């Protein structure tokens, strides 16, 4: 079992593939035949999910849908002192999740052919995002 905390570079608001960054940070998984990997984000205005890794229009459609579903500048929001994107970012994060759990098989994540790990950046200027990667297996 091992654990690492890494800092992901700042990204603009949107859905960004981070699979390669995660895997580069944990070369130790290549020695595992079977196991699990959890990736946990240490923020409340960004989230993680697993989805389509091939067609970038999927990520654009995710952003479009979430912006329609959770609009900025809703007059009913009470938490608005950090900017118009702050409360929507918290809600979007709650709709997705703060972690993903991925099985490991033969030294690799057992993701489907078209699956990748997304950083879902819900703030216009969220800054660097820290994630904790925990791996266990044999």
C-alpha cells in the first residue's frame, strides 16, 4: 500500500483529462497484479469523474450541460462573496464527486477502452489542484 499527494497544474474552467498525469505520478503500480487505486481531490470547487477519453466534444458538452444545470448569478445563492462562479462550483462538485476508485490489473488501471480520469474544474481561476493517490494491491 502506498500514497502520494500531487499538485496538478492550474487549468481553466472545464473538464480536463488527467489520466496520464496520475499514472506518471505512481509508477509503482506496474508491479501490482491486482489492486485498487483511489484518486481524491482536496478541494470543494473541483471534482473528479471517469468518462470518454477520445472525443474532446464530450468534455465541451459536459461543461455546457453543467453551466445550464447550475447557472451563475442565481439571486437565491447566499454564498457569493468569492465570486459568481463559487457557489455553482460547489454545487457542481457535489453533483459529481471528490474521488474515483479504479481497479488495477496487471500493472495498469482496468479502465475501459474509451475511459479516462477527468479533473472537473468548476472555477474560472481555480489554481493548482491537489490530489491524493492511494494504491493497494498485490
